[in-house]
């Protein structure tokens, strides 16, 4: 059984933007696929820093409907996402 559930808010590790730079990505789990050890995500929110940092090898662009392996996601909370969002506004 998966430790992730439908509608969980998660942070996707090793994510990058379309320019190949690292970013912080939050998403909602649309569906879990325990037999494939991954989750399909949607409602993606991405944060980029003011100074671009090249993404590490293995980083991927996260899009609506992306399949993300369980080992690349962490449970998060809306409060964590809002705190990050507020720090980017300053």
C-alpha cells in the first residue's frame, strides 16, 4: 500500500523549469499507481529563484499528468507552500 493518497499535497524533488534551471515544485496527487510505485500529479505550482541555478542531472520538468516515482515526492502542506510563496513576494 502506498503512503501517498489522492489529493495529498506533495513537493516534487529534482524538478526543473523549461530552461533547465532548478525549481521548487508542489503538486496535488491525482492518482496513485502502487504497482508502478508512482503517482500522477496535477495542480502544479512552481517557484523559481531570482538567481538561476542549473538543475542537476536526473531533474525533470513536472507537468499536469506527469508520473512521478514515489522516491521523488515528499508529503507537504498548504502552509509550507504558502510560507514559500510569501517569502518570494518580498
